[in-house]
């Protein structure tokens, strides 16, 4: 069943299962990207009517707590934390999220059964990110409140299935009863509408917000993204941990290693430690790991987060009005 939603008063009054679940104005979620999604970005998106997420994947517990405190001071709207479940200090991060009464957590890269009940018992809404209908069903069985289905186009770490968003969303919608959000290749009102027509009830957007003024990603990285052309990214390291990268000298080293059929151990040694920080946060465009989605080729400017939210929403609204007038 499709749960699209409805406008209840004017172009800024929209209601569906995602807006009701998270208590937000628009079903637009800013992804919790590592090295990009700090308190400034999360609070700006939440203040603009979307749902901002702090990206805990690049934060130790002390830094995460600082961002939680500052985000709560900067917005009185709901915000959340994106929490990859594979890190060794996950229990400390969970304790901080509960301590600071964060209302929403998006989990990824792990088994949702592990922490969902604990988070929900503390009044926290839980969404989990998946790349297949199979894992979406496992999330539903684990009791999560909502699912994000992320297609092959997305930046960062990706599913091995390589299923595109256009194919993934209807496949997941067919088997899922709980609220569904789409991610991967979404950066404007047209792609948001397409995802929701296919069965999503909201969208999670990463790459577009990496190029926001408030994102903590390095300016050199943002400039490299908006200069990207079609075909400027590729999913690599499939034998290790699949990740979509912007093409640079480090990407060239990875491709050469893969073409030479180097072992997992050799790929791990090439990757080393701190590659993502070096590229996305410190601005090393040569040796850094530059994670971004295919949609980078459609991004041409760096804007305030509130302007991004408003632009996407107005494009979405105007497209609906245009379709109504023509049908």
C-alpha cells in the first residue's frame, strides 16, 4: 500500500506517516554523513522543517556529547543521530544519546535487533538503513519504527547488491508495512517526488547537504563535488567494504590494486587509517578518500541548508501542482 501523504492547508502543511512519526514539517531527512554532519548542519535542517541528523560515525563519545549539547541549544525542533553499529564504543554513544534525550536514532551497518528495544524503551524512535527488501523485512521483524532503503547511487558505504533506488523502493514497499524512506540519488524535488510515487514516504538526502554552508566537510571537498561530471564516482572496494568514491589519485590506486587482484589484506593496507578524515574533513584531494553519491554531477553550488530544504520542498510542491493541472 502507498502512504504518500497529503497537504492539509497550504504548500507548507504536509502530513504523512514520516512527518507524524518524527514530528517534523517536511519528510526531508538530512543523512548523517561522516565528517560532514555536525550540530551546525543538523540544527539548520531541523530549524528549516526537515530532520537533521548528527553523524556519529566520525565522532568519539566526547565529541558526540559536545555536538548533542550544541544541537539542543541551537534548535527546539526534533533532531536525530545517525549511529553505525560497527564501532567499538557503541555502548558509550548509546548512553549519551539516552542521557541527552535525543528523540530519534537512525542506525546502520549492523543488526538492528541489538539496540532497537533499548532505544525505544527510552522513548527514542528508531529507523534502520538497508540496501535490500530482505534486510528491510529483518528490520521490521526487529521492531524498528521505520526503514531507509538506500540505492546503489548513494555515496559512502553501499550495499553489495547494487540495486538502484528506482528498483529498490517498490521492491521494499511491496513487503514492508512500516514507514519507508528512500535514499540514493535524491537531491531535488523531482527525485523526491519520484521516490514517493514509487512508495517512499520521505527521503534521506546526503550529497546535497554535504555541499551546504553548514556542513563540516572541507571547502576543497565541496568545491570538488560541485565540479564533478557524470561518471565522476564509482563503487569500489567490493571485496572489503563497498564504498562509492569521487575519482582522484587515491581512487586510481584502489582501482589499480583491484585490477591487480590484490588480497583483502593488501587492500586494507592501502586504505590504512584516517583516509576519509584526510579527504573529506582535512581537504586532501589527492590522498584522501572522497565519499559522495552519483548525484554529485547535478550539484553546482554551495547553499545554506535552509535554502536547500526550501528549494527541494518548493520543487516538490510545484511538480505536484503541475501534474494536478495536467491530469
